[in-house]
C-alpha cells in the first residue's frame, strides 16, 4: 500500500478519506455522538495505512481541528488495529481476563497514547500555543512512565518461564530494549522540564523534542511489534494453563497500564505452576508452530536447562512465598540494618535479632519474659497503652527517636497481624538513622 | 562510732589519723611507691568511719593536697570496704569470674568514683581553679553513665529469674531507683554543660552542683547498699549454678563498668538454665536464710508463679535465641518497615518480604530465579561484582539511593554470613527514607 502514495490514484484516495474524516469530525464537533459516527470513521480510516493516518491527522491539524478532536480518530484507529496488528499472529483466541489479554490491552493503550503524541508533535510545529501543547505532551509522556508496569510483568512474570526452558536471549534482548525506552523517556522528561523552567520555546528546542518523541515512538512500537509477532505467539504455545494461573496471581501486585481487568472473568481450572516446577519439554507439534526466533533456541538448548529447585535445597522450609534454611533465615535477620524485638499475642518477649554491635542489647535470659517487666516502671504504662491500641486495631505504629552518644536512634513499634488481620504481637524496630539523615541527591547502581 | 566525734578523745583520734594520712601522702608525693605505703594507709584509715574519711579528705584538701593525690586514699579506702560493706552479708564465698563477683567489683568501682566526686566537691568550695575542677567532676559524672551496664545486667539477666519465682516487687523497686539515679545523672550532666557553656562559676551555681552530687551519691550508695545487703545474698541462695551459667553467657553482651573479667576463670559444670526452665520451689533451708524482704514474698506468692513457656506454644520453632511460629515469623517479616529480598549462596533469588504497599514488587514466579536474570542487562555486571566482592569478603555493604515519585528510596545490599563467617547469600534492603530524613530533636517514650 505504501507505494500508492507515489501515484495519482493513491494520493486522490488519501485526500478523499481525509475529506471524509474532516466531515465526520465536524459532525462530532457539532455534537453528534461518536458512537453514531464510529462506523463511518472506521470506513474512512480503513482506506489508509498507518503512515497515511499520520499524514491525514497532520492535514486535519492544518485545517484547524484541535489535537483533542483528532484524538478521537486516534482511539478509533487503534481499536481497528487491535485485531490486525495485535492479535493476528496468535495461534489461539485469548479469553478476556487472561494475563495475555491484559498485556495486549496495555499495548493498545500505549499505541493510542503514541498516536496522540504524534498529533501533538505536529501541532507543536504549527500555530498553536507552544507552552500549552508542550504541557500536554509532557503530561502524556509522564503517564507513559507507568508503562514500566507492562514491562515489569513481562520481566518478572513471563520471562522466568522462558528462562527455565533455556530460552534466555529473547527475554534479555527485550528487557534491554524496554530498559532503554524507559531511560530515553526519563531523559526526555528531564529535558522538557528544563525547557518549561527556562521557557525556551525556540524552534530549535521544540524541533529536538519532536524528533525525540518520534524516536521514542519508534522504540515503543518496535517493542509492541516484537511482543505481538514473536513473544506473545510463542508464550501462548509454550505456557500451560497452570503457568498462566501463577502469572495471573501476581499481575495485580505489579499493576497495569490504563487497564482495569475485571476479576473472575477468566476461569481456569489448573493449579498455579511456578517456573521451578515446570516441565521444560516442548512437543514436536508446538515446536513446529513456534516463531523462528524461538524454534532455533529450543532445538539447540539441550544441556542449558535450569533444574535448580529452591524448595529442594537441604533443610529448606517454606517462609512466605520463598524457601530458606533456618540458618539462612537466622543469619538474614541478624544481617538486617535494623534491630528487631518481638512480643507475642500473650505479651511475652519471645524473639530478637542478634545484629552486630547492638544498640539495645537483648539476651536469651529475657526470652519468655512478660513485656511489662521488660521496661522501667516509669514508662511501662505507655508501652502497655501502645500494645492495647495495637490489639484494638486503633493504631498502626508508634515512633520515637532519641540521642545516644551523638547518634540519632529511631525506635518504631508496629503491630504484627496475620494475613487475616488477627493480632499476633508487637514488633520493635530500632535503627541508627544518623547517616541516613545525611543522604542527599541520588546514587544509582550505574553511577 | 559517729558520736566519738562529739568528745575530745574522738576528735583527737581523727586528728592523729589525718596527720598520719598527710605524712603518708607526702611520702607518696616524694616518690615512695604506693604499695609500700598501703599497709600504713590502711591502718590510718581503719581508725575512721566513712563520714570521718570524708572529713579527713576535706582536711587534706585544705592542707594543699591535690584531689588527684587524695584519690589514692579513696582507692585504698574502697578496697578496705570490699570485705566489710560489699561481702559481709553473702552466705557463701563468691568465686572469681562468677557473675556475682563481677557485679560486686562494679559496685566497688562505683564507690571509688563517688568518693572521688566527694573530694572534688570539697575542692570546688576551696581555692582551686573552678573550671578545671568542674571539668574533672564532669568527666567522672560522664563516665558514670556507663554504670547503666551494671543496672542493665540486673534488669535483663538477674530480675527475670526472680520474676519467675513470683518475686516481682523487689526488682521493680530497684529498677525504679536505678532508673531515677540515671535520669538524675543525665539532668545533672546537662546542667553542668550549661554552666560550662555560660562560664557561670558563681558560688550559687557551684553550690547547687555540689548539693546535687551529694544527692546523686546518696542515691547510688543506697542502691549499692540494697544490692549488697538484700539482693545479692538472696540471689546467691536462690539461683542454681545453671542459672548463673546462663547469666554469665550474656553478661559480656551488655558489658561492664570499669571491670574486665577474665574468661574461663570460673569453671561451672552445669548447663545453662533459662528463666522459663527453672523450678521455682524454694527449700525450707534456703527460705530460712533469705533476707526478710524476700522471705515474706516467697512464703505468700503461691498462685502467682509464672508458668508460660515460649518454646511450648503450639507450632513454635527455635529461631536464633527465640521461639516463633511460622505464622508469627512470616507476619513479623512482612510488618518490617523495610523491604527485604534474599539471594542464596547459589545466586538464586529465594525469599522476599511481602510488605504492604511495596516499593519494588517481588513475585512468587521469580522464586528460584538466577540473580543475573533479575536485573536489566545494563546493570547486571554491577550486581554480579557486588555479590562477588561479598563472597570474597572484600566488602560489607553497597548502598544506593534514588528518587521515585518524590520519595527518597534507600537500597542497601548486605552479605549474609553464618555465625562461622561462611557466605550464605546477599540481602537487599529497601527503605523509603523520606520521612526519616525530616526527623529532628528527640521524641522519648515519656514526652
């Protein structure tokens, strides 16, 4: 279709469609509900390829339509893309509520925002108020930072299942691209903040913003393309229902980009399966259907299969979602940069951490002691009051800080409750915050 | 003896002894070693009661001896008190290295310092340089703060065994007095700091200091008296060797006041017994020997005996020195004001805390994942380097801080080592320090 542009007929067709779009947007402007115009808008858009849509939007802008009016076209355009661009490569239908469905919906939201950015970029070159348009660009870019949740879900929930199957290059490359895109976004935001602060709306400065938005858009859409054409088809083929159930369990801990999946719509029957529990074999049938990038890796992986099982290390017990030996657990608690003491629901002191160079020494001899005997008579009524308020659910912490030999010591009392909210005891956390108070600026892993 | 002062003979005797002391101190001043003079000094002192010693020291001061020279008299005087004041009430000999021996030695050190304070108080009323004498008083008072270690050992190691025997009033009263004395000391130090800062060496101001030192001295010696005459004889009778072994185990965690007990001198054969393991019965024989304050309580305690055993609560496992159920342990970790993640010695992510509103979300799906896959390719080499340095023992922490949506997030990597120093893994601790950075001044439990 792209070369239609070069001949008379193609150009005329684009023009006709733009005229049609204008007419429809004018109707929308006059109050005709979008639902009624949708069918015709889709018809007008269907005659255009993505590049032509950008040109058409540019045209509309020149004609005096506001970016906000053109955004309606963007939304409908992306809806139209849903079936073609986002799903066409998938071997099977994706049920609503399935984690893959959520991932696809997020990509759709991303594409809408990118198209809006494109419209606003064009507007920035036109006659509108630069500061207002830039503000709108800034606001969309800022909201895009939240797209890291989409990437995070891939990185934390999807990639581990690929790694266990010996497929490590594809996720590593994708993560790199995701990381670069988010970094580019962060720098671009800083740059725009600079322009806003200095009120520099010169053509040079704004041109650079426009170019960078174009670059960022290419980066983001490239990732959408890789996900849609390669990653998603492959994981739909490879992952069992139990794996998706495990992914579903955790996806809302990470969150979503502009998508609010309803709970309980997707009703799988399998139990969750975690990466260290999967069977990495790939059947001949699945293998034959895999995208080429995956097929080559799976065929050659052989000895690289990861067989480590965290639950099967000698002496390990299940703690929360993880696995630790008692030695690891104790040593980990003792290595904490805070001191902890715990009194149970019977008001008995039953546990303390053995940190190096303790601020408040606790001893074995005190284990089992009633809390009221652990404090000087002068302050015991206050400790009791705090504990009573924790028990009654009236309070969620009690904080104190004192000077001790030139160090500032922070003491925090916290109620400990079971996952059902039952009071299990009170935790005392003691921390030397002298050095923390001096921290300024940033010190990143890569500085 | 006190009324000897009122008759001619008594006064003459005191005078003779003071003349003798002066002569001996003059010899010391001229270089005769103290060891040679000790016997004669003791003889001169033995003719004086404690009050007369104070008068004698006052006399020496007037004669022009420096406080430092008179301190020698103090030391020898307290040594003489050791047998009479400190040990006379004990039913049995106390072996060197026994925790009770350490407690008695600390009291002796305290009495020496109090006697020095008394000499300096007298000097403050005389003709010496007020600022220098005040500085010396301040320095001794400052070192006295460390006497809280003596009290802490009683409060944390001795009292729990009494409480388990139903004896709670005596320890509570003692703790109150100890607490008051330390508080009085703290306020006095603040006051002297004020005088030093304002260079106010007026008679009124210094008189108040002298009076307060006298009050503090009375408070401290009153506690020494109660310990020596009541507490120590009682616990020597009541506590079994196993209990003293448990006390010995922990005493050096708390520390000592100017005493450095040699290890391995006392050689008990019993295994340590903790308070919740003791048999609270008191034999008729022991009962008959107990100080009256204790006998009455033991005879009437009956139903108040504490039988709670932290190890016997259903589902409890031993963690460090304490006891927790897995539910308590998990909930306690999740209640921490810091987020933790742990990779084991195989470089596998195997555990994370499930705090409310996590800054960095971790998921079940990641459990078992190699650490190199848990980070973006861009920074993985740095993470690996940190872990390698932890493994090699070349590094003890790696700290970073970043801004996230207006919050300052502190990220600390720490090596986790077994008690034998073996590398067990790396801990990541994440903390929002935005509010901590704003903390100023003090907020005490009793404010």
